[in-house]
């Protein structure tokens, strides 16, 4: 056991070097640390203090199923996300306030409330595919972002007017760009003049907030509010156990949360799916041929994508009191971090983990706490079902309509973008052929390419 009962790991003095390594090669860094120090590793990042990375399923179970009043997820997440999503987001709250928000948010994102958006998602995807250039390289991620953002604006915000839709797209894009450096580097959160990163971020946030508060006020005044089925309208009608509705500030924070957690993450996962498929032609061919028989292989492909290229590398808990973990004494205030990326690459769980093999997921669900792209426990991502539905519908639409190839045969390396890990070049592709939409009851013919 290490000195003072703490896990092994690099020294505090090396923290800046490790932070740089993480930014440059996020997937490679977390895996190299595990190889050197084992399944429980202590490290330090500037501004975050002591961080305990774990990559053993039993230890992950201990954290995910532990007392949420001890394992504070909101406190840990707020250090990175609160400037953007705010203090009332389900991501930045803990204990009773978190459970209140979670109960209000759950119904719109489950069951038939998710399934009914399938046709809308497909239509949005097909309309965007119609704009893709032929024979010209372009970053697919830019288009999956546009698709998933429109899905959010239609299904979640319920925006119908084209002028407001276009305005929202511009505001969200500016906000996401300005949030990038602020999310990664807390030391930049100081106003050093009107053109400093923090000042630009605050202007973009204020502009988006004005739009959101306008939208909330307009929706409250709609005569058909009780008939509308978008998520914002459902939230405006929802009340907690005491009969209290969400405040405008709470609504704002949850809407911004959905923009980040439900837009950029899904867009990035879709880009990774095609980055891997286009470099594994046997998998791509099998996937295309399988679509006529159902979605088992498509679901397996989505799971394998999220295993091999997790969009979020880890989920953190800030300890409110000391705990024992694998024989080590972890003090209050430390962050305990189940490492999604490291667990997904364990050879004892996933043989030849570098290979893209959807077949891994055809024989049933993975073992508990070995596939955790959406976290787990009471903090599991509320939008997991919605995200996977989006991926199924959009991947199918792209395969039915476009014959793609990679613009460069070399794999794209993972690169940090805000809190996500995206293809460095945005999954650059070329459309060799675009196919007409199949009429009802007819299969698409993209596999004939």
C-alpha cells in the first residue's frame, strides 16, 4: 500500500505535465496511467485536487451504488460545467434538489415520449443528407451536429418558426465555441478585457439566455400549451411532489443542459460511428445487409462505437466524507472517477479491445459495470434512451441514402472538444453516390454500391 494509505500514482509536481498529456491524447493518457499504476490510481490535475481513477467493475459498482450523499456527482461536475449549464442543472445538483429535478425531467425522455420522435428525427436526417456535396471531402460531424441540434430544437424546445430556429442555431453555435476553452481551463474564467475568452463566453451565454427566456415566456402564453408534446411544454406543465412547477431559471438551466448533453455528445458519437465503419469495410457491409432483418446488428454497432470511442471519458464523484476503496483510505474532498475509457479497453473484458467488433454485443447485454458510456446508478444519463434512438434512426438514414468513403484512410485521432472526445478532423468523408429515398415498404439499395 502506498504512503498514507493512498493509491499509487504520479507525483503532484508532475500534474501540469499530465494535464498537457491528457489534452493532447486523452484516450492514450488514461490508458497509459492504468497500465503503469493499476486499477486504482491517484493523480492530480491543476485546479481539481486529488483525483482517484478506478477501472475495476466491482469498484465502479461501489461508487455507482454508493450513498449519493457521500458520492457527490453534482459537486464534481459543477467545477467544469456550471458556468455554462448553471447551478440548477440536473448535472450540477446533489441530494434532494437533484432528485427533484431528475423526477421532473425523466418522463419526457422515456417510453413513448421518446419513440414518438422517430419519424421527425428521420425526416430531419434525410433533409440534411440532401444537402451533402458529391465527390467533395467534408467533415461529417458538422452535419451530425446540425441534425442533432435541429432534433433538440424541434423535439425538446418545440421551435416551429424558421426565423427563431435559425436564430437559435446561430446562438447555440456561438455559445458552444466560446464554452470550449472555459470548460477545459478554469484559470481563463477572468475578465481580461472585452476580447478575452471569459468576456466572449459571457456575451454568448447572455445572448442564448435572452432567447431561452423569450421562448419560455412565449410558450407559457401559447393557447395550445396543454396539447403540445415537446419537452419544454411538458416541463412547463410538470410539478413536483409539493405541486410546485419549475422556475424560469431552472427551466433555462435544464434547457442548456439538454443542448450540451443531448446535442454535441450524440453528434460526436455519430461521427465516431462512421469514422470506424468507413475503416472497417466488413463491418460496414454486414451492417448494411442486416438492416432489412431488424436492428440487432445496428444496436450492437452503436454499443461497440460507444465502447471503443466513448464520447465522455469518465464520470466523477466528489467525496463528502472519507471512504475505503480497495483497501486504500480516500479522504473527503477527493474525486473518485470511474474511468469509462479504461474499463472499455480492458482486455479481460473485451479481447483485442482496439478492434471494432460489434459482434461482442450480439449475445446479450454486457456484464454489469463493464459498459458505462452513460454513467450509472442514480446519476445515469436521463437522455440515454433518446440518444440511442437518435443514433439508430440517423445511422440507418445515412446508410440508406449515401455511399460514403473516408477522405483519408488514416484513422482520426481522438481530440478534446469541450468535455467530449471527438474525431480530430471531424470525420472527413466523401459522398460517392447519393440515393433516392425509399418509398414506404421498399428497402433502400445503398448496399449495392
